[in-house]
């Protein structure tokens, strides 16, 4: 059984249809990427997964359980942690407080401490900056913080919305390296990206989303060789 | 000269930041406040009334601080809850309906009623933020004032309610300003204690997360609906408590006592003291409620002078007199960053 399964989801903003029946799945241990241009429906897909937007039709299953019964704040308890677009760090709280809030829904103190050590190992920069407020971090550090905060929930599925946005190429590379490390430690990742070039290097499989529909689904090798992907997303003529 | 002042303020800061120094300072202020009504000086009655009134505003400030400072919900109609508490007591303990229920029974009821009104206000504004929320709450404050003005059968309209019962404590009738001075002092201490505990609890952390970023708060698991309503309810409860005390003290209330200036004043004292900061509310109340009375000797120039002081203060200390740690970091982040890594927010300090 896949960890996350989206079945024929239709979603609307008012009368405007943003998702026209998309289906995808993420298996345990995978890094799956969802690539698409602006307005393709990437963020909408994530809003559906995080229950911020209810689909009009179709369902989202996590470990076989329908997520639509839950409210947005309960999704993290089911094991899905989000790294929102634009990072969404609590900009007036310190790094440490941000991380503590990541573990908001947990009460196992010893294990929280363990996870804190773990995220500091993945992102040593955050340990150096732990008493600094989130808003004064650089873009790359904020991305680290946002990712680390999500990990503090000890999720089975980490969902990331455009982690490369607004970052310098060298930082993008380090963000993606940390994703590989996180995945190695056992967290499944759904990576939503515009930067297809990077996404197709770290993921195992990928989907291409266009105007609310999945137009392509393949292994990353297959996607990289696909003429349409090369032309539209990788800039290879 | 400037250097000397700087070194003196440094020294004061040092003393106040050590726990012993801080408790000694709080103890000294408390002792002074305790003995003021017992001392014999000219205008004693005046000062007891002014400081008692300041205490009332501290209670209101602590309540609104929960809503605005901690939960980040800009409420411009806070006076509504003050009015509900005041009218609840006035109607249940006066000759108006000839009901004379004990103050100590009505007080919790008035506060609960106001808290309930807070939830009623909270439900329709759950999805509003910022300016929109401010406008709706502003309207709510006016609606309550219009209601008490126009429901003449119930509230006696603009004639107000007079002859409100005094509270009794162990057979002693509480009617002088000195009595209320001490009663308010006790409620101020309780309110400080309760709001401080809330601030440092999981509830306080949920409020702060919500204030910073509502979507991100939901993503880490904060039930924003529940905590918004809770903030409105707690704030309103404290406002209602203040209202009931006010009506018992004054002995008569009129719709005009509950105009928009009350909401504005309470909000201002929070901003001046430092958003989200409990000591800030105390200082802000003294600055905004007591100070204008000290300036009374300048008669007509009083408000001019007062306005001038406010402008100076907003330029010199935009974060308020005693900012909460977080706001200080936010507004002076650069200076702190230049001063090297700071450990001002400790690992457990949320």
C-alpha cells in the first residue's frame, strides 16, 4: 500500500477549477517530485493534502486512511509535515522556539530532544543560530529552519513546496543534499518544484502537472529523456 | 553628563535583571502602593482615586493584552465587555429591578457573561485578519453602547443606572475609594498571575504561533479556531470583571462611560508599555492614566504636553517601555546582532 495516495482529486477556488482529477501516489521511502510551471496547481495539490482546501471530488489517503475527515491542524498528527512555500518561519520567534513549535503536537520530551539533536546534525548552521530570531536569518537558513521545524514533528511524510525558491544556486544544492540525507534517515518526501533540473536529480520518480492535470508520470531517468520535459522544463532544445 | 546618565541606567538595568534586584524592586513598589492610602498628605483622596482607577485600567490592559498582544487579534471594541460586566452587576444589584444579589456572586457571573459575549463576537470574525477584524470589533463596541443607550426598559437608557449596591466583605460595606483601591490591587495581582501563567503555557505558545503565521501554526498542529475563541473569551472575561468592579465602585453607570475612548485608551496603554508584555501593561497604565492627572496643574496645556510626550516616546522607544523579549529582538535585531551572539532567549523560554 502506498504511503500517500491521491485519487482523482478535483479542487476549486469558487467556480474556478484548479485541479481536474489528479491521481498520484508516494511509496514508503521514496522521494517523489511533482513538477510544473506557475499556476499548474502544485500549491493547490499541497493545500488539499494539508486539508486547507477540501476537494470537491476524489480522496487523499494516507496509509489507507482518508485524510478528508481531518482538520488542517490534525494532519500533522497523522504524520504529514509541511514545509510551506515561502518557508513560513515564525519570523519573530527564535530558531529554538520555531523548532519547539515544530514538535507542538508531541509530548515525549526525551524523543523531542533526540530529534533536536538530529536536525542540528543535519543543519549545523541552526545550532549556531539557535537564539537568533527567524526573521533575521538568510533565505537559505530560513529554508533550513522551515525544514527542520517540519522534521521536529517526526513525520512519516515530508511535503515540501518549492524549497529552491529565491535561493542562490549553491544554496539550492545544499538544500537538496540535505533532502537526500533526510530521506536516507527514513523520511518519505514529496517534493513540489519548479526547478525541474534539481528536482529530477534527487527524486526517484516524478509527475508533471500542467493546468490542473497530470500529463506525465515516470521514473526520473525517463522524465529526463522525455522530449517534452527537456523542452519545457529543462531548457534543452 | 550624558555618559553619567547612561552609566546610571546601565546600573539600574543590571540591578533589575538579577532576580533578587527585581523582587526587591517589585516589593518596594508594592509596599509603596500598599501604604499610600494610609499616609496622611494633602490630596490623599484624589491620589487614591487616581491610582485605583489606574489599577482598573491595568486589569483591562491585561485582558486586552491577551487578545492583541499575545494572540495578535486587533480588537478595537474591548469596551463592549467592560460595559457588559458593568451592566450585569448594575442590573442585578440595584434598586432598578429591586434585585440585590451579592457582589461576590454577580462578579463571576458578570465575567462569564462577558466571556460568553467574547465567544459570540469571536465566531463570526474567525476568518478575519488585521484591518477587517479591527473594523468589525469597533462596530461591536458601538453596538453594545447603542444597545445600552436604547434598551431603555432594561437599562434606563442615557439616564443610566444609579444606586448600585456596595459590596460587603465579612459584614464590612466596601464603599470608600480606599476599599476599592485595595480590592482592585488584589484583582490586579490575580490578573497578572493568571495572564503570566497563560503566557508561559502551551496556550501562550499556541497564541504566539498563531499571531506570527496562522497557516504555519495550523501546519504544526495548532487548532487556531479554538485558540482564537479562547483568546477572545479570556480577554472578555477579564474585561467583564473590570466592568463589574467599576460599576460597584462608581455606584452609578451611564452609557457614556463606555464610549470608544475606553477601547482606544486600553489599546494605547498596551502599545506604550510594550505589546505582549505584562510589566508593560502596568507601566503603560501609569503613563496613560496617572500621568494626565499629574499634568493637571498645567491645566489647558495638559493634553498638548501629554501628546508631545507620547510622540517623543514613540520615537525614542518604538517597542514600548518594557517590551516583551520578542519585540525587542524584532525592532533592535541589528544592534543585538552586532553585539554578538545573544542568549537572551534561552532554550526553555517560550
